[in-house]
């Protein structure tokens, strides 16, 4: 599917990292922002993923889909950070988020869709974003996340059901 975005596939020759990073960093940051719901955290995750890519660029640049590797790195780092924070800490942070919103990001943070996305697990959120924002196929998402196509489909189904429920509840509230 063509989405008007830069190609996620690499030519057969090794790419120049700086050129690749200039072309893909804005898209990677947008993905990370939607994944985390927080611009500052997204910037850190993007920098970490690009640093890993830079350090391993000889191998990554020769891959058929370097974008998939870098996205997988970003998602895995995000999942690891969430796991290390612990469930109780996560619950408290999400419960306190409305009172601690940075006024500069208030419009974004109040969006119903962002709130519904925040209710998803990180992997489900990644699947939804890769499919509906980046317009990737199930196979491309599976490659990016390092899982099977069946996992992508089941995670997508569960995530969309959650989003439907969350957005329906929001629509019914006065």
C-alpha cells in the first residue's frame, strides 16, 4: 500500500546512515510520540533507537528493511522501560496524568483518541499505529515487531475492540 511516506524498504546496497536518519527520523519520532503519548519520552526513545542503529549500521543498512529493525528496537526499548517501571507505578502515573499535563501539550493530551490509545498495552498500540498511521501490512508489522502475522492480527483485533468500547463510552458521556 502506498501511503506517500518514504519507502520502508532499503535498496540492495548499504545506505548512508546520516541520509537514512534525516529521511526517517521525523516519521520515527511521530511513531514514538503516538506510541508513548509523551513527546519528551518519544524524543528519548527515538534518539536511543537511532543510536543503536548508528552503532550497528553496517549490518542494519544492508538489511532489506532497516526501518523494521529500528522500529522494533524502539518498541522493545519502550516495552522494557514500561516493564521496569512496574504495574503499580504505571497505574498511578496514568491516573495522575490529567493533573500533571504540560500546558504546551494540553490540546494533544486531551484528545479522546489519545486517551483511548493510552488504555492499550504498548504492543497493541504499536500494532494499531503501524497499521493505521504508517499503513503497513500485517507482514511488515510482524517484521517490525519481531512476532508472527497471527500475533499481529490478534493484537489488532483486541486493540480495535478496546478502542471501539473506549470511544463509544466517551461518546455516550455528556
